[in-house]
C-alpha cells in the first residue's frame, strides 16, 4: 500500500525589506513520502522569497510537468516557475520557455556545485532564469525547524534571510549563481 503525504500546517509571516512585502500566509503543505524535512523547509523558504498573493504550492515532487511553486496571472499565464534541487538541463530549458521568470533554488553541497558547473554554460541564453544556492550547513539547520504545525517568521534584508520559529533562529545566506535579466 502506498504511503500518503503528511500534511503540515504553516503560518508563514514574511517581512521582505528588499521587496517591501509584508504579509502572513496560512499554508497547508503536503509533504510527499519521499520528501525530506530539508526539502520541505527549502520549499517554504523559496515560497517566502517569492511571496505574492497569487503564489501557490503545486503537486511538486509527484508531478514532472509542474514546478514546486508557481504564480499564474488572472488570465492563467505562467508568471513564475520555482524549481527546487537540481533540475535537468531539459527541465530548465522547458520551464524557461513556459514562464516569464524561472527561479531555481539549489541545495545539496558539493553535488549542487557539480550540477551548476555542468549546466551553467547552457543557461546563459535564458535571461528569465535566476539560480540561487543554499549551503548545506544552512539547509541542515533549517531542517531542524520542521514540525507538523509551524509559525515561521522570515525576515529578508539585503539578500540575507533570518528564519525563526519560537526561540530558534536560522540565518541563511543564499549565493546567487545566475541573475534573471528581466
């Protein structure tokens, strides 16, 4: 019998001084049986970094033709495609063709670095692609915050991120590997 997704209830308060965005999102997040706490927390962090009223979690890991997070316009056009981990060059290329902007959030230490070295030259033509990397130390600390019910506070200023839950605080410093030019 197949395992079912675990449901997480998250109250995500975002204070993004860089974008002047201040809002609280109540999210019900399904964690796929094969998804780690680290990936779940990276997904929540990616949501916070792109927080918007139209931003939505998708079926993500259980589907190949959807990103982990997306934002659609009122006319159903794909404005933002957010992928986590180390997507194939083909997936990056296809998502850049489908969405106005594509954001890839990598994690996984050396493996992420090797992935980027392999595909970075083929991504130069995509001016709608942004690639960010989170260090293994940062995502490891983030994963320790994972709980079935969370009230997360995410503060973003000058590209630096502070994630707090109760008395625990994790500082995340993403490294921008590629900036979107539009």
